């Protein structure tokens, strides 16, 4: 007997364009999306307000994000706000197929994302996002914006603006600005305090180690773990690795970050030196070829390398392949490269984001704030349409603080407020010792 829900689902699908792996996974996806929602009270409040106010009515939004249970709640918020939304994957290995299926079947959102999609499919989906003729682009790495500027410049006139939540994406946007091609407003979600202090540090820190453990099931205690980069993602990863009993080594190019790492109690050295002593290597720099041919030559037999930066360029896998006589899969998301010198190097997650390739990404509680910023950044663009200058704009401070306040309130935590005397003191220059 065919259930009424199935009939409704099929009827819905006839009207919704999509490209997902398996729609029958939708029930599992819905279960997991609902579970994630338990830890996302801030975004839930935004969803409820959007459902009433419809700030995105008549607005086309193309979102390029990791298609996870947490992202689902952002997509649902946009839909409830009246948006005509299309969602594509921002990484070939980050899509959770059950979530993609559920968003199509249960929420009527056009999704073009499949776990393990090849490079050609990924690129095709980027242009599918542009085919939607978006008024707002939500980007994760600036792939869609870059394609728009390079290949669809005539569509720029449709654009109100874009939002970007990754360090890598902001770096690319700043390069566009320097080159004079960023001719529309871009909201820098990544630099919001309620994003990078928490998502980058606590989210990346926990989820990176989660991915390593799921891929390998190794004991971290006593291992020499090399963290390349001591930005917020690197700080979080190093902190959590030390908490698991690892001996953490930091590599850096920035002297200020390097001295900070030293003061935080970590060993700091160049990668050339770290390569000889590391057991596990984690790249979180956002730059290319942080681990290169000369490093593979001196690594221990069985050394493990993985990446938690946005793009799969931080580990030079091409040079590793050229040095190898054989490559074989030894566990899920785990490949052994047998070098010509007889040693082996273990690559986790194909050099892509290990926390999404081998695990489930950041915990919902931290993504609650990140996606609240994304949703409110989109609303800010719509509210200020025609008023924002081309270039990169920060999330308004009052929005950032309100997200933090709502998060604390949802956690049952309340803080002090300034007294009138304290307010007067902080705004006066005549009060002294």
C-alpha cells in the first residue's frame, strides 16, 4: 500500500528541480535535521520571525554550502522567509545525501548536491546556481562569486550582494577588491565575533579530531601532532589535540601567531623540521602546498596527513602520487601511498576537509551562531539594498551582540548590565584617579 506521505512527496518532486543521490533517504535526513535543531535555538527564533515577516519575498537566493543537517536549518529559514532558494554543495565530499533528499522532498528546496560528485559535476552545479539568476549569493569559498565575475558578468546587475563565511572566501574577495572586480556589496560573515571565535575555534577543533578518529580509530595520546597554521582554526585544533594527550607542534609564517603559540605552550618550528618528527599532520592555513614533496621525503614511515582548510590544495597530493609506487584504500576515507623509498604516507579524506569528509562537520550548537549570522547578513543586504557601497562589509556590531545574547539566553545564562554611574564613567574623560 502506497502511503499518503509518499504520494505527496512524489507530487512535490514533480515541481521541484533537483539533483540528489537518492530521494528515499529523505526520512532519515528529516530525523537527523530535527535532531540538529535541538541545538540551534537562535536560528529557530530567526526562522519563526521570518515565517511571519517574509523578508525575502520575491528574492532569489543561491547558496553554496556544505549540505549538512545544520545547513538545512539555514536553508529552511530562507524558505520560511519567502526566498526562492537553490542550494548546491561547496565541497564534493561534504554533502550528506539524506539531508539533500529531505530538503527536496519535505521542504520544497531545490538542491543540487551529491556526496562524492566529480569535478565536472561540481562545476556544473556552480553554474546551476548562477542559472537561478540570484539576487543574493551565500558562498562558502567564493566559488560562485568567482564564476559570476569571470563568466557571467552580465548577471551582476541582478545581484543585491553576497555573504561569505570562510577565511578562504574572504581572502579571495579581498583579491577581487584589489583587482577592481568586486563591484557589489559582500558581507564578511567570517569575521563576526560570534562566527570565528566559536565556529573556527571550537567547531573546527572538535570536528577535525572527530574526522581523524572516525577515519583511523587511532590513539591520539602520546602522538606528535603537527598543526600547520595558528589562526582560529589552528588554535582550536591544537587546543583539542593537547586535551587528548597529544604533543602538539605548530608551524607558522606569521611571527605574531608563532609567538602566541609559544606562549600558549606549544612547540613551534618550520615544516622542514616538523616533518621529521610528526606522526599526524593537520593543515589549516588556507594556502596551497603547505606539505610538499620535500616533506614527504623526510616523514616517518606511516605518517598521517590530513587537511581541515577549505580547499584540497594544502597537501601536494600530485607530488606525493609521483613519489609513490602504489596507492590503496586501507579504511574508509583512508589511503596508503607506498613511496618509492619503501616508506608509506597515509592520506585521510583525500586531502579534503577531514571534518566533513570523514565526520559530520561542526556540532550544531556552534553552527547555530554561524548560520544566524548568514541569515541576518542576507536580511541586512535586502534591508539596505542600494545603500551599501561595493566592497566588503562587516556584520553590524549590534547584530553580532544580539546573536550572542540570544545564545546565552537559550543556554539559561544571564550577564550583568552597566549601572548608570558606570555608563557615565565609561563615556567620560574627566574622571581620573
